C-alpha cells in the first residue's frame, strides 16, 4: 500500500506539460553558467495526478474526521474561504504594483486590521507575521525596542511560565533576551510567589498564554499583569488560544500589551498540513510606533462619493520588516471571509460552543482519565494518559489506538508539566454525536488498557501504516532521494 | 451561524451534564468587569452576500491575468499548471495539521520528503528542510545557522547590496538582539570581488543573490572559495526557476542555498503565502532550523516517513533551540513539488529558456530606443535594468493607461538608481506584449 | 538500574570516575533510560580547553529529547570519546563503560567533595520518579 516516490515512477523522455514555442529570436546562452544536468523527474500528467491523489488519501484531515488536537484549534475550514482567496483579483495581484491599483486588497487588509484590533482590544494590528511563532518574535522584538527607546537598557529578561509552548522560550532566545522560567501552582495558574520573586527592573516582560496550555483561564490574571506592569515590564500574550475568548474578553482590556493571533487556528483559514499560517500582532497604544513595516492605513479620507484611499505606512520607530512584501495576504482573505460570515454574534458562538464542547468532554471522561487540574476549562483541557493499574501504557499508546476508531489523537506530551499529557480540543464545529462517539472510544480504550494492553501497545491496527521506527529514521538519516539512475551509476 | 451544529436541546443536555445552568456560567474565572464586551463589528452576512462583496472588492484591483506584467523584483507572474490547484484543494492535504502522527499523515510526510528531494536536486545541495516562511526569513535563518556553527564567536555578516532589499531588511530585524555587524551592502558598487576582500576571521556568513536583485548572473566560485578559505559560510539566495537553466550554487561552493519558491507554481497573491527554500550541506543538518522529514520503516516493514531530528526544535529544546519556527509553509511546499513534478526535467528548462529569450529580446528592443538604455551589459536571466528618461513612477502611470503593468522603480531602494526601471519578463509575456511595451515606452519618452 | 559505588555523581545525571588527578565523565544509567534511544552525541568542547564547573562540554540527543553534559568540576579537557559519534547506542548499552564521553585534568580537587555518592544519587533518582 505504499506509494512510490516521484523519482521512482519517472521514466526518461516522458513529458507532461507542453510549453509554447519560443516566439522571439533566441539569444545566445551565457558561457560557463549553464547547468549540465537537471535531475528532476519525468512524468505524464496522469502519473502526477494519481501520485498526489494517492498521497492525499494517506492523510487524516478535519474533513476526514474528528481532529481534537489540543492547542491547534482544528475546526471546520469553510470551503468558501478557499473560493474567495482564489478570486483572480486577489490571487493575481502583484505585491509591488502601485497601491492605488490594489485598493480592494488594501481595503480588505485595513478592515481585517481593524476587526482584529477590536476583537483583541488593541490600538493597532499588523498583518505581517507569517505564523504564530513569527508573531511572537515580532511582539518580543517590539517589547525590546520599547524599552531601548526609553533608554531602559537593563531589561534583558523575559519571564515564561513552565506550561508555555516551546515557541515562547525559543522566541525569547532569538530576540537576544534571557528566559526565566516561572513554575505553575497546584491549580494550574502561574505561581504568584515565584513570579513576585523575579519582578525587578531587569524584567522586559512576561509571555502569558491565556487561557493557558492547560486550557484554564488564569484566575489571577489581574494580579499577574499588575505585578509585571508594576516592575516596568510588559505583557506579551500568546494568542494561540483566542478561540475561547472571542466576544468573551479582550486581552487588551485585561492589560495585555501585545498579542499574536493565529489565523490558521482561531479564524479557520486551514492549517494546510503544516502551514501557511498567519500570525498578526496586536498592540496597545504605547507600542503602535514599533510595529513592523508596512501597515495599511487611510492616506486620504473618503467622502460621500469617494471611498477612502488606502496606502502603506511605516510606523515611526518600527522594529523593521519581518517578512518580504505584505504578510500572508492569501490567508488574510480567508480570515476576512470567515469573520464577515460570523459577524459579532457568530464570534461569541465560537467561544461558547468551543468551551461547552471541551467541558462536556472533560466531564464525560473524568471518571476514567485523571484530569490533574479539574475545574471548568475553556476551549480545551489536559488529561493524563496513564493508570497505576496499567503500568506499561503511555499516552502515546492511547493516541495510536484512537486511530483505529477513525479519530485523530489529541496532542501528546504537551504541556510538559502534565505527565503523559493528552491535550484535547474539540472546537465548536463538532456535534454532540461526534463527542459522544469519541468519549465511547476513550472509555473503551481505557478498559482495553487493563484487559488487553498489547492491543494498545501495537496500535494502530486498522490504518494503512503501523508505528514508524523513529530511532532508525534518526540514526540512519535518509533525508532525500535522487533520480533512480543516479543510484545505478 | 458559526458552523456550529448544536441544536437547542443538545446545548441544554450538555450544560446539564456539566452541571451548569447557563452558558455564561462557563466564564466564571474571567474578571466580571471586562467580561462580554460589546464589540464594534459588522453583523453577520450570508455566504451569498459575501461572495458578492468579495467579488466587488477583488475587482477593484488590477490583476495580472488581464494586463501584461513586467513587474518582478522577487515575485513573478509565471504560468501555473491547472493540476496544482486540484491537488492543493484535496481536503486531506489542506485540512490536516503538521504531521505529528505519522501513521495517518503519510501523505503530507511523503510529499514533504519529495519536496526536500526536489529542492536538493535543483540546488545541488545535500539536505533541505521542510520550508521556511519565505525567501527573506530563510536568509535570516541562514545567518543564525552560521552564528551557531561558529558558536557565537564570529559576529560579522557580509550581505551583497544586490540581495533583495526586503531580505536584507528582514535579516536586520531578526538579528537586532544578537549583537551582529552586518555590512557589505552600503553601496551598490560593491562587486562580489570586493565582497571577497571584505571577508575576515570575524566573518560568519557571506551572502549573495543569484540571479541578483538586478537580474544579473555571474560565476560565484571565487567568492565561494574566498569565504571557505576564511572559514566563513557561503550562502546563495536563488530564484529556483532560474536553476532550470543555470548552474546550481553547489558548484560555486555554497554552504547554504535559500530562496523563495514562489516562481514554482505559486500565485502572486499580493505577496504571500509563498515558501522559503532552505538547503545546505549534510554536515550542517543538526544546525539547520525547521522541520525535517526522514525515511524509515513501519512496524509492518513498509517504507514510511517521519519528522526526524526533532530535538533541534523549539518544542523539545525550548530556550536552547536556534529557531522558534513551528508552523511553516507546508501546502506551498506541496505546490512547488507538484509544479516540479508536472513540468519535470524538460519543462523546467523550457520555462527558464522562454524567460531568458524573451527577456533578452525585450532588453535589446528597449536598448535600441533613443531615450532608454540598458544599465548593465553582462549576462542576465529574466530581469534587467533600464535607465529611463524620466521618473519611473510617471512612466508606469502612463503604461497603465495602455493596460501594461510596468517594472519596478529602483530609486525606491537604491538612490543611485533613480529613474531606473527593473523589468521582468516571464514565459507568460508574448512577443506582442513586448512590442507593445517598447512602443509605449518610446511614446511616453517624448512628453 | 545500576549505581556503581566507585563513582561520583552530579545533579545533572553525569557520573565521574576519579583516578589520580584525572576524571572521566559519562551519563548515568538513569539518564540513558530517561532519554531512551540515543541517536546523536557531540562533544562540543575541545581538547586542551580549560573550563569552569558547569560549562557545557557535550550534547546528546535521543528521538524525543536533547540534553547537555556539563563539567562536574573545573578542569582541562584531555581526551574525548569520538567513537560515540558513530554509535551513540553504546550509551544505552554500556553507560558506565564504553560510553565515557570525555576526560579532564581536575583543576581543584576539593570541588570533588561536593559531588554525590552512589547512595545519595540513587535517592535523588527515586525522588524524581514520583
Ligand atoms: C500555544 C501555542 N503557541 C504558539 C504556537 C506557535 O504557532 P505557529 O505554529 O503558528 O508558529 C502554537 C502552535 O503550535 C501554540 O499551540
């Protein structure tokens, strides 16, 4: 059932696409600069189509089945998004054409900036960053620039809770600042005492994920923010979990200074099997001048007859450019489409039903799976995938067995502060029937863990592929293939 | 309608199971004073209305399917074979997440493995990652790789002035907290021979673009040699489509090859999403950032693919990771893999040659005009610089009246090149389009 | 799990064998078990390099984790075990023997007193199991 590689189905001399004849006189090719060999495959169109269609069939996507992958917000991706992003007037505009000839595009970007600002409670939003982690880097560089601009050079530390996603500490290191890890307390909140101990004038800021990666709203968020602001630091919000907060609370109103949105999560733009994402960054008033360049703004006000004229501007103290051109415009179109369809009312429904679904699963599972921080959660929760009376079973075995039921497993081994973590995020677009079927599978698996642990250890059984040998992959690195004839020579 | 399937009775039953009375009770942990803001957002509209609205918005734009596009400067209007979108719209590809569970993600994993292979073969390098955000961020990551290779002991980065201005800006943004000295790009006159002379024991990376931002191509071997001799890494920023014709940078001693994959089947889409190519030598694989797919076998003895060498990455190494990248450009990488598969060995060469010949035809015709001349006489690929009799913005406005999208105004980024236009010619441009351009250029030079 | 009594240990799961003024360092049985299958080792410090206590000397990777190995006490590196590069699995098979990682000349022998003995280290490992 394995699919051969493109190079293995290649046949010398085969040719798919026909290009037109050269309609101009040929120019001599430059000497010494022309390559001898171009080792690319040679296929017919039907070869290529079948190859990639077969590959696609080896994947599980949201459209295939339930995908409760915690922290990733794998909600339904409206087909409409795909259509609007492909409208020729969007898909075939050049990023450097005169903005006056791209007013539709700029108007869309401007509205999206405004809507995201309103949703998060911020003064301005940049659509430049390409993904969540890229937004984090942008935001942390903004914080760094803010302190430097005030001549406050000693602020070199960023506090990061131990429950944070790996991108948070990695981002801090990239920014040239130092990570100070803050432990969590027994309710899953940031440990306030420890935090207090670190609050001094070397603190540039705190990276706060709220709801945190346990799916819990920080109960003392006000105190945390006051402490940090009190010592002169700023609050960076990791907005990967914004799904739970839409129309419910605005991070800006809580005192967050900067936050990234993940359009490929919260705003349904799909995840594309690993991108492209989009990670717009929102900032409070005092940070607007530091946003990356360029921003879309109204450069000439409109009136009753004429629409406003949009253009690009560079914020006064901008950290610079984080990406070529203008961010992931194609992804922005999808988020815009989604927001337009939902409107204010729909946004609140997203939060409500994602939180309802998560709590329903939590309550239905909690008698069988230990939930270390068991209180009303937001859009996701974390269970432990281990039992004392099934000592050999790990979260990974449960995850693999779930595949036999046609479900994508939850996130494993994150957050690091929960042993054998299973992080479950159902999203709002899943029905009660789906949730019940998932619970049923989880309960059956818990029974099998005791009655027939081998069934879990050797899972999955019903998928096309079994467990992969990751040790072999890492020890005997094979990272690419070459044209088949090269192997023979 | 938020694509929520719950009926009223589902909702009530679920709340009862949770033991809450009202939906609002779900939010007790949130400070009351800020709960449930009244958002100033538009009301929802129907799919039918959105379709109309989006059509109207999109039609307010000038788009390159209807006018010949001579604008390039890092984003190119190439022909996109129909098959690509049909594959990208396979929902098993686009509605999946990063392939964390290999048993049910072999489609994505094998596609990435093939992407990595195609990129290695195209650039002549030994390993490729699963992609970066774009060409600019890939270059920034190349700088970071070099820094780590030298264990932070070398602090100077040499950038050629004819690397795409955005790329150089992004490198500076990324590294602003790293204490680097970035030099080499102060003056447009700095040739690669002069760059070679600037390399010293402090230099961690030397980067050039090929073809350069102004379209020029040259043999970079001596620069590569100079870099290697001084122990600095040598990075070449490429246009991957040009490599259908040109010698791969591996032949110039490149340690790292980066570039933007947009020319390989990705629509212009006003600047993104594209895909950042990153290939390097095997010896640097553990210093390379980003995801990586490797071949292995499954428990049933079948060949399969997994994400490998993951301990390099942020989710394991956290603050010790050299990059924070997580989500990359998966679907766009797939687009380029499909593109290279469908055009294949012969097709890519044909596309590159079409671009080459048409660009040279255009350059010759424009150079023959009275008030225009080629700024550079050496070899170039599909983009060239023309010195114009008046401001480029003015000429471009006039070209637009004739439904022609003119070239890039170089004065914006290079003061020395005020009144110089960078013209790109791809295979989509016909001989008539070129002749029209030449006629109009001639005409507008008079007034 | 083995905890040889002739060795000294650190809180970072390194073992130290002291012979005269030379110390040999590797990672413990407990550490290899936690990391699972090792796939990569690199001694990043160079022979001749003089290092303070806690300076980074080597790096190991399994399929699911990365770990750094530090100087247990100050000293000068005199030898590194490059054999491990090709066969990192030796660390899983023989952590206290063939899988030694580096040797150094001890700068300040009194620092050795601060290392753990086998009993104390075993207790430290047990504590972390809960
Ligand atoms: C909590 C959290 N923060 C940050 C990120 C990084 O986002 P991205 O993958 O878009 O870079 C993720 C995504 O995995 C996340 O779950």
